[in-house]
C-alpha cells in the first residue's frame, strides 16, 4: 500500500540521518581501555545526545555482524532478509551503471598477488589502499573479451581508492556463486564455485575464474604496474571479486512515506543503496570515501538540500577504514572529524524544524579489523524529542538511553514519525 500524505502533516519538518560507517568498537588497550568513541573529543555529539534521545541499534539482529550493504538497507527501513540481492548491484548502481535485470555485478578490489607455484598468493587485498591509477587500470580491462565465453560483455569501472565495480552481461548467469576475494592476506586467490546446482551458477563460476586469470594477465604486464614496482609501491595486478548481486527491487521512500529524499556520500555502495530507495544522489566536490573526505562540504550540501528535500542520508566512511586498518588512533581522529561535520551541519539548518539522527551501519573492531555483531550507538535530536539522562555519545552511555534497543529497520519509521510522515495503523 502506497503512502498518502494526510492533510494534517506539517510538511516543513525535516530529518537528517548521519551514518558513521563502522563507528562502534571494542575497548582498546592502547586507548586506556576506552573505545575510540569514548577516547575522542566530541563536544557536538555529546551536546546532541544530552539534548536528545539515545539508544542502541542491532542493525540486523542481536549478535549478527552486518555487511555495510545489508546494514544500510536496514537503516533505510527495508528488511535485508527479504529484499537483499547482493552487494555488487548496489556498487554498480552507485557508480552510475544502469543495470539490466540479467546482469551480475561485483564489488572489486585492485589487489597485489604473487605467483606461488600454480597458485596466486594474495600479499595485499587492497594494493596499499591508495591506487591513484585506478581509472587507467580499469580501462585496461573494461570490455575485455573472454576466450572461452566470447558472448559475455565485461564492464569495469573504478569507484574510489582501490575499489572498482565489475559487471557481467549475458545470458544464463546467476549470482549464486562464491567470491574470489580471500578477505585476508597470505592466502591463495579463491576459485569461484557454484552455490547451487543450476546451469547458470556453474557457468557463472567458470566465467569468473577465467576472468580472474585474464585480469591478472593484463594488469601484471601493464606499464602502470611496472612503474609502481619501480617506485616501491604494491602492484595492483589483479582484481578480487565479491558480493555477486542482481538488480534489487525496492519500493521507493517516496511511495512508502511521501517524502523527497537525498543522499550525500562518497562511496559507490552507499549511493547505490540510496539510488535503489529512490533517493536523489548529490554530487559534492571533495566528498570521498577516504580519510581526505571534505567534511565541511558534505555538511553544507546536506543542509542546503533540505530546502528541496524532506530527508537527507549523509554517509561518513573513514571511521570504518581506520578500524579496518587496525589503527585506533586514526579512528579517534576520524571521529573528531565527524564531530566537526556535525558542528558545521548544525550551523546550516533550522534546529526548530530539523531532526538529526546519528548512528552506524555496524561496529568494526580496531583490534581485529573486522565487522562485529555488537550494537551501535544512536542519538536523535530535534524538536519534541523526549530527552533522556544520557550526556555522552558512546556505546556504553547510549545503552542507558530512552530509545532502548532497536532493530535497524525500525529506525526509519521512528524518524518518519517525528516529521509526520507515518500513516496511522488501524481505524
């Protein structure tokens, strides 16, 4: 059933959801037993928490580590257990690729491998993370022809840092295949295998293994990698693939809630999830998925677009990157950058008519570098919010908040209720 806007709704109320990727963490010995969020200086976050309501979010369900894709699907109000069709599709949509229903899309990493007998040993699955030649490398392999599968069109597009998108286009393909990405170091590149007995899955796994070998053949002999090797940089001599996905089918936020929604993000994944939900994707100079992202520009863009939109999703990536790099001090620094972003955001909005929510798509441990199933902190600040007694924004403080423990998909209805965009259930 599609949303009909009741005449009593105050259409001037707005909401901004700020998602700090991987924000939650564990107590870190190097930070005197504090989490990076507890160790960081966060006057704006603490003030927003003290003036609002707080709680914890189990993004998928208690104890389940969310992937960033499924985590964002949930935070935007969708149940990933019912509508999730693979990460690669979101990456492709976010990169501006128009997917066809039969396409299979993948998230790719330019990575560093070394021949070890007949195997390819992964030395760095991110090729040092900083790969400025990524666009040129993608062009080398975009459109390549597979000797054993000449009917398959291969589309490759670089997104950011070491990341790219790979799309297979052709007949009888399936997303029911395993990754070639090892998700670790000093492990051989994985052979993709079919995850069911269908002909499409068997064919797609075979194509992916052939494609991986072709990627390595072309990239390892490129002038770009010769120059990187001479400069002492890790070669970007293969693409590791994961998250096979097909075009998702979401009911738009406009149809669900009667809202105009926009997204401010640097990474393709987050833009792709937002695009699937029918959001407008804003192009913001300096908005990246890296440590260098322009926090001020993102905050200003989010504030300015409230004149045309009812809801803005603002994504902040570097907190997650620091944890994946097992660098808790860097995570502290990025949390303080997030605090500056929120300070800038506050200065540009009408506080009497705007709700700000801050949370995360998952926790990422700075000790293990991996996503965990720990709940993430949440604050909601704005007019008419029932204040609780929490005065600091952290994992442990928010556990005492008035919002209690929520499931991720329940956050969006709560925000829509605040701005008057939820219909009554029942007569």
